[in-house]
């Protein structure tokens, strides 16, 4: 109201002259809804007068409603005053400053002011700043429905409706609402198919957004093939078929139908049954001593086969020979010939047996080429050296491995029997192997790459292998075993000695697949954690498990993950062959998981991948963050590419090869980010860029990579590009920071500071020294432990010993005791331990440490090597 003069009345009699008034009730903030006036009140004691002051001006005395009373507790005078504020009063100052009012109370001792109360006009606009939109999403994918409510005073509260029913996050753990009012469905379910509406409301009004229809669809998946039907004909050529259905799962809500055929046909041939028929009767025998003779026939013209009926009737016929005088006869010439024939056959069998024994001994002795004695020196194992064969050897020609019909004979062990246990002298770990002669052949023929690939191309399984040899290693192997490695990927295959049967030669390959070529379909919430690796050819017979090594990006923890090893069947479907941490269903597969690599023991070659399903939001995957930029900048624009890869060597190798083709250069060393299963996206932003030299062409403040794209592991080369523009062509240096973080999580920052005009090369650390060399190693050169010393360790530690000096103690010394049950299931547990040591430590393994571990096994009991094997 207008400024008015205020007359202060005389204090009320009885008021204490020494007390200032204090407020029992002060005016509070209020909102004017539509045109309804609002009331402000205040109460004070002791008070002789109370007046309101609004926006610095006194309210007219006539606009006050005053009520006087006495405080019952103190007996002091008390006064309460009320005023009304209309919309017109507030709108006079609208847009200039906020409208406020406060009370001033008087007593004989002075005045006191109350707090300020602000009066605001409440409103809620009609149009939402952002409304949810209709979407179609696959099942189990996360959904984010944005909603930015209309502007209003007081700010609007937001709630969500699903098919006109209130969505309560407290009742559904799959749903939550962000502070920005977006509705998040962690994993889409079929029940989440509905119309969603964002509702904003305050004290003025209630607004509804347009409804957004969310459709959760399910893509169809094939069931497993049914068994082949019987052949359509019972005799001759026919057909058989098998079928599958698109019910695993059944497509729903417009999901894609399964691709491919639901019926397969195959030609079949059923052998026709042939009934047997008798041959002609033989001639009658001579008359015997019993005055009888006989004749016979056979069911052989034809013989019954394929389920045909046997011949009916007698096979032998006898009758009396009474046409002449019958009397017992002396043994004739026929009986004598029979006896002579039996003796001749026995003599021939004895001669053949003697010849066979002589040939076996001659071959076994002829294969004994000289091998230098091997021992363990103070520095560890010494490599086996193979001397040239002497002139008196029975076999001096090396075997030709180029033909699959070549055989190997002989044993890889000392000719003379040695002690069953290791003999530990005072000096070295193992005594020399003695002067005995040993058989050891080493041959490593390498097939030409083109010839090898040409041979593979004729096989059916080659169709799913990657073209070219950049991610392939191959070689020819026999019973000596060997190793295949794909450089700079961490992928290798160890074929231990005697894994290939003697007399067999296999051409083995090892390939690394790109995810888009062949990948296991996502099942539930599973994520791909390793590269997809093939070793083959499939179907080869291994007598001992080979060890496939490959990297992974899982932060191991049994409480956070359910990890499974998958193998692709011949039909192309992926099957779980092993669940890590659970009891193995078969002894064909086993997997040891370490910090950054897993080692798969397999007796059947094929295609493998490691997948996992998180058990809690604490589970995380290791991402490798890598920055690349062009080595030269001919234009004003400059791009910085940020890759978010799985933290495995093969993924980094692929990106480096890709960037080399694009002319990119590496900016700094890669960083590791732990990406959690929290359903939050990954955000990237650029900061601290000199605005006088550069500007960013990114319209938003950050870029975002969806959570599912990273977590699934099916898109290996996810990246974001920051496009910058330099304001002057002479600018050739860039300094900035790039932040990378997971929403509501920790992040990483890259400090970018480099010279654009300088052509920097890829750092040497990108090619680990341990992977430089031949991708195929055959025979003893593929192993760190000399073959004969390995055999001696195996023969000494395989036998269980009550004193503890056996393979179990060796496993404990090498920190492998958690896998004792698997080793015990194999014929030679010690060989399994040494094979794993070779797979983990080649080529830079420290033999001295292994020698020390073996020595400690022998030193557990000082009397161990003084007792006999029977006592042990």
C-alpha cells in the first residue's frame, strides 16, 4: 500500500519498561494461487503496537486487523496483527523485485523486527520442456525415458504413470527415477510394454505429457535340432530329415523371426537285406570205422547279410555205408597227411613269432641316437643338445614329416632303468642323466602359408575361419608336441609331448576371430569377456589336454561373477562346456583364471570364448582407453578419437592396425577404466582447451556411449570423436584434457599436450618382447624344460608319497594347489603342472625358480631319497 504515517500509541499500563518485544509468530512465505488473496500474521509480547512493512513501505493502519490479549504465563501484554495481500499488489512490482513483508513491534523499551516473508504468484506453464517418446527395444535392454516438466513456481513435482497406474520405484527394483526426472528401466521386460506418461504438478495445476508407447520385443531363436528321422526307404537310396523351431525364444511383439531353414534334409542309403542260400553238397567222405560217411554244405551262395534270413535245413548229412562189407580200418594216408599238416602249421607260427621279436628289438635299438647328458646347473635347467648320430646307429635318416603316412617308433626314455625317485646330491638339484643312450628326434618342417591355407580351404570348417594369415598361426606337429602363437595378442596353444599319438602327424592351426564374424549370441545378461579363438582342425584325437591361453577383461571375483566357457558345436550353436568354480561336468575341459589371462585345458580342439554374467553391481570389466589423432593436419579441423576397448592385447592390436591405415598417431599411454555393471552410460568431455587458439565443434557438453553397447562386448571398437577447429592455420600445438567417466562413478582424465606438426611413431611397448619370434615352434624348441629332465621329474613325483614329496607339494610351491582335484584325475598330474608352467612362462620363464621349487619338494624330508620306493 501507499506510505502512511504511523502514530505510536502510549504503552499499555502494566507493561514492563525493561523488556523488548519478541515474536511468538512470524510471517511465512506464501504463494498466491490465481486471484485469491493471502493472509500474513505475526504475534509478539510485550508489545504495545505492531505494524507491517512491505517492500520498505508501511502498510496503512486501517489494513491491519489487531487483537490484544495478555500472556497467561507472564501476565505481559500480547498483540497479534494480520493483513491481506492481493495479486494486484504483488503484480505492481512484478519483474522488478520480489514482494516481501515483515512485522515491526514496539514496547516501552524499543522495537523488534520479524523475519521477511516473501509473497509469490504461483503458476505452472502448459508445455513440457521435454517429453518422453515412443520406442521399441529388445528384451533385457535398458530404457531411459526423459522428462523435463514445464516451468512453474513452486517447481513442479514429477511422477510417472504406466497405463494410467502410478509407477512406484520402491515396489519395483527394476525401475528408478533420476534427479533429472527421467524414468529408467534397468532391463526391459515383456511386462514393461505399456504407455508411459510423465505428470508434473504443483499447488496451481497438474500437467500431463503426451503418452509414449514402449514396446518390448523378443527376437526369435532356434531350438536345438531334433534327431534325424529314419530313412524314407527300407532298401536302397532315400532321404532323412530333421527340424527345429523358432521357439528359443519365440518372437514376440514384432521381434525378428529366426533366419535360416527350419528343416534339413540329407541323403541316406539303407542296405537291402539278402537272404542266405546253400552251396552245393560236397562229395561223400570215405566210409569210416563206424560204417558211416558224410557230406556238408555252406550257407554262402550268398551268405545272409543286412538282416537277411539264414538258410533253412541241415548243414551236415550222414548215412550208413553198408553197400560193401564194413569193418574197422587202420589209419590211412588221409589221417597221416592231417597230422603232418598240423605239425607244419605249429612250426610256422613259432618262426613268425621269433622273427617279429627280432624285428622289434632291431628297430628299438636302431632309433637310439646319442643325446648329450643333461643336468641342472646352479643357474637352472640346461637345454638338451642333440648330437649327430654315430655311424653304427641302425637309423640315421630323419623322418619325413611331409606325408601323413609317416610313423614314429621307439620310446623317449632312457634305455637302462634308473631309480624311481630323484637322486639329490649335495650340489645340484638333479643328478646327471647318466651315460645311457636316449631316443629323441626333433624335426620341425614348416608348410608354406599359401599351401597351408589352400589345403584348409578344401575343408568345410574353413568357411568360418578368417581370411588371411595376420591373425593365424599354423604348423605341423607329431608326438613331440609344440606351440602356436599369434604375436601381440596373448593368444597361444600349447601341445604337450605325447598329446598327439605316436605315428600321427597333424597340421594344426590357431586363429583369432573378429567379433562381427562369429560370436556367441547374448543369453540373458551374459557379456563377452575374451577374444573368440579357434584351434583345429576339429575332431583330432588328443591323448593329453592341450592348453589354450587367451586374455580376458574381467575383474575376477567369485562373489561378483558367474563365468562360463563356451564352445561352438559342429552345427554352429554355442554351448556351455564349463562353469568356472563349479564341479566340472566332464574331464574334457578345465579352465584356470588368472588376473589378465585364462588357460583352457581341452582334449577337443574347436572354437572357444569366455562369457560372464554379473551377480551384483560391484562386478566390473576392464576397459582400455586409447587416444589417437592424425599425424598431420592439412585443414583447420582436427579430430581426436577416443577408443573404449576390452582390456585384452588382441583388441589393442586391431585398433593399432586400423589407426595405422588411417594415418593416426597414439597420444600417450593407454589407461585402464573399471566399468561397473551399474546400468550407467560412459561419458566423455573435453576441457581446458585454450579458447584463443581452438574451439570445439561439439554442440553438447559431453558425448555418451550407452551402457549396453559396452557391457555386451559385441562391439569391439567403440569410440567417440572430438572435432576441434583451430582459429589460425599457424597453430600447431594443442593442450587440453579429456575426461572419461561412468555416470555416478569414478573416471579417468587424459592430459593431451603434443605438437601436431610432429609425426610421432607408435611406441615400442606396443610390441611385447615376449611375443617376438616364430608363431610356430615344434618339438623341444617349444619348451623351456629339457625333455629328458621333464621325464625324470614326472617319473619321480607322480607316485604319491606319504612323506609329502610328490606332485601335490610341487603344486603348492607353484601356487597351483586350488586345481589339485583336476590334476589328480589325469594319468600324470606332474605333467599337467609342468605343462601349465610352460604355458604361463614361455619364453621368459625363470627355470631357476622352477628348479628351486622341485628342490624344495625333495628337501621336505631329509630321509626321502635314502629309502626305497616300496617304503615310499
